[in-house]
């Protein structure tokens, strides 16, 4: 069995200002990127997206049309921000209705 890196490795965090870098050998290689500016720059590649929130999922989806994409997460579930519509709906169902 050989240990090889994918063509591209993208690491996604929720905030560009708060980028979490990998603390592993090779984290500074040219194939590792911590942001995605233009999905069109990546075509025909094997890509691993690492992250557990909306940014990772959105990145994987943006790249999936023209690439082989693997989404990796170290937790058993993905974390996601609640949409404004879902938040409003939840609040309305929790608020007692007056008669």
C-alpha cells in the first residue's frame, strides 16, 4: 500500500480570518490550500476537502461537477449554521399562541 496525497487538498473553516491549519507533515505542500477562490481553477482532479461545517460542504459541492471529491470530517456528524428560515420556523413553533 502506498501513501500518496490527492492532487489537491482543501481545508475549509467557517471564517477566512480564522483559518485552522493542519499540524501534520506536508501541511505546507503546494497541493494544500486553505481557501477556494475560483472552483473553475480545479478540473479533472482528485480533491479531498477537510472540514465539518457549511464551508466544507459548500466547497465540496462547488468542486464536484468537474472533479472527484472526497469530503473528510473527523466527527461523526457535520455542523451547520441554522438558516434564517429554519430559525424563524423553530421560534414560531416554540412560541405559545394566544387565543
